[in-house]
């Protein structure tokens, strides 16, 4: 019996603009991860679009020299009697729902087209810090937050795509509300939540996730000046996904948060992996990670 969570599939964007100098079409992001080489049964899935549409109101990193520009090259019936539509688009890399290729903060790491596609398809792990962020707009996902999540849901699986939900997507496209400051060209007074360093190191170095996503402008929180989350993640060839939307199911007009969370028995954390992760985390906390114990007990 599939869990409700397991039926949700997240399509992250119709077209994510990558941070490596080229555009690429995103692959579906899903939390249904069978054995390598197996196929997804999308008939049993709820497909969710997590992108913000590009347009005149698309938000960009404040120092971006320009915004989204669309020029209609053709739209109408041609002399040949058939309809023809084509546009020209121009956009800086870091605006709208987009991918940060690892080279963004790590010289020599993957550019967008070098990222293996199987790194862009994986279990969607949603960690919700919207309550903390509502109280503190500069909130960062802490190591304890991650620990608590794993106690409840199980270990974050290797190769997963972590989606940090802060609730900020509801502020889109209000620049002042979303970024904390709407001064053009100035990124020195930003306020929004994101990942913290300890949680990032655990996710990247121990859980070996593939992607860190967030519904704010950056995987580093607004006041960051050293961008340590970018440095740690990109340095390990972990891509970022930024400015993610709240989710829209086909046919829905209004975005609303989707219950994408839940890493339960859908994943084969093979015995060795679960044992290893449990040991790693246990060593950190001086005891076996309860989630690791539960994973093994359920033989997920
Ligand atoms: Zn970016």
C-alpha cells in the first residue's frame, strides 16, 4: 500500500535556467525512488509544478544587471497559411525558479550540463521550517531541526533532493517581502531563511544528498556574507534549487503548499547504509540515531 506522501511527485520547473551559462529543461523530481533502472509509475502519482512562472515580475538576485526579457519574434498565421509562434528570451542566471550548478561556488565542479541526470531525479525530502521562519526571517535550518525531522520521518536517503519549505514562496513576487530589501543593486541588507552550516554538512557529507532546494532566493540565508552553504554544497558537487514555488497541481489556479514530505519505507536504505548512517549519527549524538533504528526495524 502506497502512502499518501509517496504518491506525490514534484515537477520542479517546466524550464529551469541553470547557473552555468546554459538553459536546460528540468527532469521530474520525485520521491518515488525504486531500484536504479526501474521506472516511475506516474499514473499513480500526483504531479506538482514547483516553479514560479517567468515574466515581468520575476525576482532576481539584487545585483543582477537585468531581468527577464521576452521578445515575440512571431505569433500568428504565416503567408504559408499555418500558425507559427517563436520568442527570444534573455535572463540572468539567478532569478526565478532556477538551478545553481555546482560551479557557482566551486571552481572545477560541475556545470549544468555536466550534472548526471540521475542526480536530478530523486526522492523529494521536504523539511518544513515555516513556523521558525515566521518568528525569525533570518532563520537557518539547524542540526537539531534535521535530527528531529529524521526521528519522525527516517534518515534522509542518499541521492535525495531536499526541499526546504520556509513559507516564503507565498511572498512571491513582492521583492521587499521576499528578499527583505528591494534596493536595486544592493544585496547587503537581505533577510530570508535558508539552510544552516551544520545541517548542510550533515546532508551533504553524511547523507550524500544530490540537491539542496529552498523556496527563498538562496540556499544561504539573507544576511550571509560567506555563503558557506553554497561553498559546502557546491564544493561537493551538490546543486542548489532556489526560488521554488509552493506547488501547483495541474488545473489548479492557486499555488498552495503540497504535502510532499515523508521519507518512509519507500526507500531501500539497504542494511549496510542504514547501519552506517546510524553509526555516523550515533557517534555525533553519543547514541544511535532513533531514525536509523526505526529504519532497520521496519526493514525499509
Ligand atoms: Zn542561484
